[in-house]
C-alpha cells in the first residue's frame, strides 16, 4: 500500500513539471531567447542560444513549438552578428503540427555557423560571432492544399538551387553572392531546413497582425487548456492524497487494534504463567515435604537396622581408626546387620581395634553366615578348613564353601572344584570338579580358567595313556589356558609354552615355538620362577628361527629364578658360574649355588644328582674351595644313591670317581669276590 502511494505522488508531480516546463526547456549550457514579429506582438516561439564563443565558432540551437490546436507555417529570418561588424541573414520556413516542437532537446533543426574572415580594418585577430537575433517572423494556419503547395514549392526550389547559377544579393557593406547567406566563399550551407525568403509573403502588415493575433489567441487557448488540465490533475492528486490519508488512518487504526490485542494476549499469557509458577512452587513444596518424610523414615529404619551405625563404622575404618570403627560395627551388629557382623569377624581375625581372636571371629562369621552373607560363609568355611578358632572339619568347610558358591561367590566355586578334584571333604569327582571350575571360569576368574584347562589336560592325558585321543579335550585345554593367560595368569602362560611345543600326534594342534616363546616371556616377566628358569635354558641353547643363543640373557633370567628359590635355576646358575657363561668364571659362587640346590632340608628338589656330582668334582679338584676328598666322596655317594634323575648319567660318573678316590674299598670288593 505504501508503494502505491509513492507511485501516485511521483506521477502527479511529474505531470505538473512536464506541463509547466514543456515550452521552456533548453539544453544544458543554453538559455532561451524570445523575439517579436514586425508589429511588436510577442509570439510563442523560442530559440536556444549558447553564449560560449570560441575561435569564431558558435553553435546555435533554435527551436520553434506550435502551442495551438492547428497546423501552422512559421517563417523567420535569423541574423548573425560578428565582432567586426559583419551581418549574416538566413531564412527559415517550417510546418508545425499541433504541439510539435522542432529544435530544443532533439535539435533536429540544428544550425551551425563558422567563420574565420579576416578584415583589414578590424582590430580583432579573428572575426567572431558576437550575437544572434531573429526578425520578420510570420505565422499562419495552413490547409491541406497549402501544405501540398508548400512541399511542392520546397522541392522546386531545391531543384532550382542545383541548376541555377549564383546571384548577387546586397546586404549593407558586407554583401556576398551565394544561394545561402555567407561572408566568403569558405562559408558552408548550415541547414537544409532554411530556404530563400519570399519577400512578397509578408508585405501586408495587416495580414501579419491578424495572423499574429490569431496565433496569440490560439496560444492563449492552449494555455487555458493546460491550466484546466493542471487544475484537474491537482484535484485528482488531492483526491488521491485524501484517499491515501484515509488509507493511512485505517492502517493506523488497524495497527492500534492489533497492538491492543497483542497486549491483551500478553497480559493473559503472563497471568497463565504466574498461575503455572504458583502451581509448580506448590508441587515442589509438597515434593520436598514428602522427601523429608521419606528421609526421616529411612533414617529411622537405618538406625533400627544398624545401617546408620554401619556407615559410621565404614568411615572410621577408612581412616584407620579401628577402635571407633569396631564400636560402630558392634552397635550395628547388635541390631542384626549381617555385614557389620562379618566386619567384626574380620577385625577379630586381623586384630584391628581388638586383640586377635579367631574364636570371636568364627562366632561373628557364624552369625553373618546364617543370615546368608556369602563373604561370611566363605570365611567360615576357610576357618573350618584351617581349624582356626574352631575344630578342623573339612566336611563343614565344604558345606560352607558350597553355600557361598551357590550364591555366586567365584572364589568359593573354585575352591569347591579343588575339593572335588582331590577328594577333600567330599568324594573325589573329576566331573564335579570341572563343573564348579567352569562356573567360576565362565564368570572370568583367571585361576578357575587355568584349573579348568589343567583338568582338561589331565583328562586328555588319562585317555591318551589308554590309547584314546580326544581332540576336543586338547583344544579345550589350550582355549581355557589362553583365557587365563590373557588376564596375566603366569601359570597359564607357562602352561601354554609346553602345550605349543609338546604336541600330541592326532590332536590337530600344530607346534608353534614363536607363540610359545611369547607366552613364556610373559610368564617370566610376570615373575614365575619356573618360567624364568625355562626361559634361561632357551637362551642358553637357542632355538633356530626364534631366539639366538645368548648366555647373558640366560644368566640374567637364571639369576632371577634362583633368587626365588627355584632348585633348577640354582643348579643352572652354579653351572654358568663354573663355566663362565654370561658372567665371569667363579668357582666359589658356583659351589655356593650348587650347595643351595642340593640342600637336603628341602623336600622334593629335582636335579640333585646333577649338582651333587658337580659338588663332588669341585671338592675333589679344590676349585672355589680347599681340596677335600672326604667331602668329594660324600657328594659322589649322594649322587649314586639319588640315581640318574636328570638322565645325564651322573650316577655312573660318580661311581667312577669313587673308584678313583677309594682304592681300599675296591680291594675289599675284589676279596669278597674271591670268597
């Protein structure tokens, strides 16, 4: 709507401007000039003149407009004055239709005059145009017949110009001979619209006056018509402005109504929001009241059940304030809190806050276990197994382990599997042992996974000894070892080493020393002494394509295992010192590690025949110690009595050495033979 209003205003102003300036506009840099007919009456004819005069050149733009409703014929004489007094006249004759304009902005009647005439009696360096004037203007109405005659005459005159010779015309003291007025032979014809003026056309002054008056009246009529049109346009614009004002008022009223409606909606919305806010505050207050009541109920319940006292005991126990922790646990336990009862048993067993007392520990374990606490059931089974605070009873131990295992305690499940395997507290049953180990293994207990793999291996070996190869058992053994090994179980990692290097034919399992080495290395790095000793042997001998022979690595891993008391590692370390492999040769240290490996105070030590023979050699030769045949004979005899456990024939070597060191005994043997 706003754009329609602006367009209406613009069109109205444009029409007003055009109607007022149509007969007055000149090109930029020019100004209008009016002139009179011979009688002195002014007519509606205009000319546009440019004042600039440059080097004798001036462009004159003339314009004539018909301001009447009739077709007119206009004749005139244009006079050009020069700076040296010269005068040039040229005739103009044109037909104009009603409202037609020739010249002006379109310049269809452009006339250019140039002169550079030198006059000896002129002080100016060049003859220039000084001014321009119009005279002898005549205007009349013409009919179709007149128009045809005029065009015919124009054509005849044009043809005559082309055929006739030059005539002489006197114009004051500057007369020139030319078909077109000029000052010299160098001047050019400047307009095709200008023709020779017919002097007889305007001899009658009366006719000219009448025609001028008639043209003047027509001009006045045209002006009146234009004024009427302007008034009508003004009324139209005023009406349009009034309508636009009315439209603006309507729009303003509509905006005000919309604003009031929006304000009313805003007030309603704020009222609704306030109501919702109050309802929400009421809801929150009620919720807080219910929560406070619930907290109070829970606190009372916790206090009555001992939960509050138990929590305080936990806080003090974390702070290592065992006395206060014991007191709060005791209060909670007195209210029947099973976890607090279990904790009291643990504190009695560990002597935390009270003197160590397994009898009291068993009593509190019993109370908690009878309430179904799985941890208490497990610990109670352990105390029955070890006979601490209660009479040793393997059957009762198994029963409490079973109760904990049935509640999902994975440690109890594993121990129950161990008991069925060895028949402790229950009849020996390999299937039930595997069943309980499987429960714990499937829940991710690495120890149970290892034991289950070991039981599959035992089952496989028993069947293989009978000539039956169960491929599935062999695979299950490796699979469960791998599950435990992934969790860092060192024994499972060590067991995989032998599974992958000692493959039974017919199991579809291929030897893989590279993989075996990786698992052996992990087990050794996890601190398993047996794996460290085995890894040392691998480095000492080397394995083609897997590891190179490396005595330094062998010495390092053997030292780690020997430090943990591994008999084989101690004997091997003594050998490395004796032979100077991976370290400097040192017979004293070799003897020291041999003696540790041969220590008879430790039962079940393997490879004693090896170290006993080596000890005998060192004493016989006096290496790392003083030579002592008596001790040499002692250790040689030990080697013979122990037998060839290692398979190296050390018992035979010891017998040979004894024959050398005991000749008397040899003679006696011969005499007995003779007897």
